[in-house]
């Protein structure tokens, strides 16, 4: 089976699809990754064919959009801001994706890659929707309707008819919809369509060794906490850096701080803090962590669960607040601090609480998550 796997977005959007591509290849299929040219190197590293779709992430404007949505209060406004930065590039991406799908048997696509379902409608290629967040499909979670006029304008320009809710309908009308989320974390509503499936997470099992400096830091003392806000953008990264370092000092723990898109800095030298600037797979890094302070992105949350390490979640936007609530309810997150309420005192107390917590529910949940094989389940559904 020749399958085109298309995504759009940041590393957190790409890595699960890379894991699926490797799993398909290992089962004798012929996957092609189709996404931003930024990820060609990662695909090449794992020997997976790659086709660039659309501009680089920097040109797409995702950085600026992610910073802008922090000032927006409603999920509907945040979704609209994200779609607005994508829409101008969709006609080009439709053309490039249709070329990539020539002679392919199936297109597996992330909903934010708007070109996917439009390409399906124009060419008839079988379309499988996949996502790592089922929240947009649940009753009451219809904030994507705020994007309809933006998407429909693009649809009309491509000769397609307007839809009442084109973002959500791409999943609802797909032949198969896969949600790379654990059934032990999310309970789907009873009225879910029969073609919707929770598969389990898509984890990429790859060999990784920390570089010499990071390895020396990890081995030089007690387990450090890890601080990572991924692709989130802060208006004042230096202020956030100082806040994080002050909280670490107050707790007296060791910490690995990932620079991320916001550009967190070591604003003052400290033997207790190691700043990382290069890509590190969370699935391996978190194995060395005492707890993880993160933004609540779906992939980061999943990696922390798999590692069995407690989270302190600082949700910034979109579905991160929902993941934070689920993790706190499950005993996997001891504290949730919205980024607008982040302070040295609250973060220090949350870290201290996470390090001293003895809630045993996390170990059980982590074991159940690790026992699932989301990739195998997804491939079987696609094959069927």
C-alpha cells in the first residue's frame, strides 16, 4: 500500500506521523511523508521518503500566530487566528499534495492541513483523518465553526462548494478517523460515529543518547526536573526565563530547561541548570526527569505519561487547558497554572508538590499507556 501521510505545524505535529510512517514501512507498506520542508532532515534520518508541502514553518507565520493567540481569551478566537495564517498557502499546498498523491492508495492527514480533505474532494483519493486530540469532535466543542468563512473562501477559489463547518466535517465525512490518544485518558461519548477510533498514542521508539555535556549533567546529581514549553511563544521570553530560574532556585532542585520557540535563556549561570538548544526526543529525555513542567501539548503530555513522570502543566492556548484538566483528574499532574497566572511562588510550590507527591495512580496509568500499541492499531484500521 502506498500511503501519503500529511501534516502541518510544529515538531509536535510531525513526530507522531513520523512514527506512523516508520510503523507502516516496517509492515511492508510504502509511506511518503508530506509536510513542511523543515522536517526533511528528520525523515531522511529514519529513511522515510519525504515530499515538501507548502512553505517552511517560519514563512508560514506559525511563530507569530502562536504568540498572538496568547492574547486571545476564547478557543474560537484562537482557532480562527491559527487558520487565518494557514489559509493563504492552501491553494499552493493543494497542488503540491495532489502531485504527491499520484498513484497513492490512501491519504492520511492531520485536520489542520486543510489541503488534505480538499485534495480528497478534488481527486477522490481515499481519505483518513488522524489527530492526537479528539476534543474538536465532542459535543459542545465546536469552536472550529468560527473558521468556516476563512476556509470556505479558500474552498470556493478551488472550485469546491462551501460547507457549514468545513474544519470539523473533514473528519466527520472521512472514511476513517483515527485519534492517537489513549482510551485510558479520554473517554469518547456514546454518540461517536462508528468510523471514529481511539488507537492509543503514536510513540516513536528511537535510539538516543544525550550529548557529552547533557549526559554529564544528568549523572552529576539527583534527577533534574525538565522545563519545556515547546512551540509556545512568550511576549517577553527573558521575563519568563527569570521566573522559571527563580522558581528553580526557590525549590533548590536541578533542572534541564529547553530553549524552545520562545527562546528561554540562562539569564544567570547556575550549576543546577542546564539549557538545551537542540532537538531532543521527549520520549527519551523524560525518562531522566523527576517531573516535567510543560505547556500541556498533546505530544508532550503523552510523553510524560509514558515515562511515568508527574507533570506541572502551564497551559497557554487551544486544547492545552483540556489536557491539563484530564491529567490533573487522573493524578498525572499535581498542579495546573494557566500561563496568565504564572508566578515564581505558584511555580515553585507546584514543582515542590510534584517532587513530593506519592499518588500511585500515575504508575498504573503509565503502565496501561505503555501497553497499548497505537501505531499497530492504526495501521490495522487503515489496512482494513
